[in-house]
C-alpha cells in the first residue's frame, strides 16, 4: 500500500516528477564527471610512481613531482646508498622536460623518462606494439598512441628529435597520459642523459630496492643520514606529494571537487523543492489518512518511498548519460574514470540527497491537523 500511494503521488503531477528526476540526473552526471575527472587526473599523476619497482625513492631536495625532476644526483650518492646494509639495488632514473621536434619542424614539450631497461626500475606499461628490447636500438624511444597527432607521428618506425637527438618510435603504449599534457617519452637512461647533456651516471631519482628481510624504515633512516643533499621518500609519500603538487597547489583538484559539491547542492535543492511542493499538493490526502487513524510513521514511509523512487530512476538515467561521457573520454587527453567504488559512492550520495529532500517534506507532514480534512 505504501508503494502504491508513493507511485500515485509520483504519477499525479508528471511534470513536477519529471523536474525532480531531471534535477537528480543533473546532479549525478555532474558528480560523476567531476569526480571521474579527479580520479582520472589522480591516475595520470601517480601512474609512474605506481608502476615503478621501488621500495624507496631518493631525490634532490626540493623535488615536488615526478615530472619536474632534474638530473642532479651523481655516482657518489648512488654508491652511498648501495653501501647501506639491506639495500639490494639503487637504479638511476633520468626524468625531465625536453623539446620534441616533429618531422614538420614544429616542436612540442615532452617529458623524457630514461631508465635502465635491464633492471625492473620503471618500464613502460600497457605496451601495445613493439617491445622493451627495441629501446636498446641507438635511437629507440617509446610513446603513447594518444599523443601521435601532437608528436607528428603515425606509428612504429616514425622519427622525431629530442633536444637534437634522433628519436625513432620503437615501442607504443596504450593509455599512458601525462597530467601536464606533455607526452612521456620512454628511453634508456644513457640516451636520456645525452638528450639533457647531463654527466655520465647522473640521475634524477634513485629507485631503491631492499632485501626481503630488511627493515625498510631502518634502511630509509640510514640513507637519509648519509645523504645531505637528497631526501628519501616511500612510494606512498612520493605519490601524495605528486597529488599535492598538481591537484592542490595548482588548484585543479579544488576546482574539480568544487564542481562536484555544486552539483550535489543544486540537485538537492531541486529535489527538495519539488518533493516539498508535491507533498503540499497532497496535504488533504495525508490529513484523511491521519483522520482514519494512520500512524505518522506510515505517512513518513510514503514520502520516503516517493523520494527513493525519484533517486533510483534519476540515478539510473544519470549513470547511463555519465557512462556515455566516460566512453567518449577514453581517447582524449583527460580521461573520466568511474570505478565500481565511485559508482556505489554516487548511489549513496543520490540516496542521501533524496533523504534530505524527504526530510524537508516530512516536516510539512508532521504539521498536518487531521481535523483539516473536515474543513472546506
């Protein structure tokens, strides 16, 4: 009976019900897009850190992110790290911004990532064509397919130049994007040093692997004590630093979260207003039920059920539109990522939004005088 009454109220004024659903759809789509962009940006920012084989990261003081590093560490720092008990390996990683010259002589900014491909360190992930061994060729580099147009290339074998050094595409990845919009160019550490004009054995980071029985915290403390011009971070700490730098220091993350909050507020206001108005239009029906002895809880359940119906329908339609946008973003430089966890969270937010709207309507129902049904 509760569901029947809720459905009748819902269908009585179809235009008002439509406005309610549209408000929820708007909120769901905006929340999904904004939070999905946030998740996609976070994945891009931390991709290199998440895929690196390292128990500790060693870097020069003042390094704020993976992309902004400078090859300042030398062989002395690496030898000091290797001398620490419990350290299994300290692999150099060379990273920095550079200019890519296209075949048509136009230039694009890129981030060169040079690693020792004979070790685990940081290898290109999500490889779709070519192979790691191909990077050993004198001019071999790896690029992501999504940046072909920007780099003026079309596939394997195409040629460009990085800081005057020949760079021929020998490996292609699928879905490795950079938050700075400067494509990652993967190559060997030696070739990266040549591109930057850096000294032999210079590195931007040292990726430290510890022995299986070593205490990582103790190893970290020992390394930090030996190196006076560098700092040592765990992968989780360096991951957080990257997120802080690009999402919050630049304001990008605040803007995305702010947009999501705006969508939630607007959706809640629209749903609350329409549900409240619908409740006012049916006050005589609610008063009749009260006069017939229906308990207050029964009336509240009717209002809550009506709000829940709006939430389910609005959420379903909103997610359909949102997933269309997610699909369309897969080939763009900024992906929208909606994980199952985020989808569940959005449903909970939608239900909460409908709950707030129902609470506003319930306040009106609480004030009903059963005797009003007998008045003209």
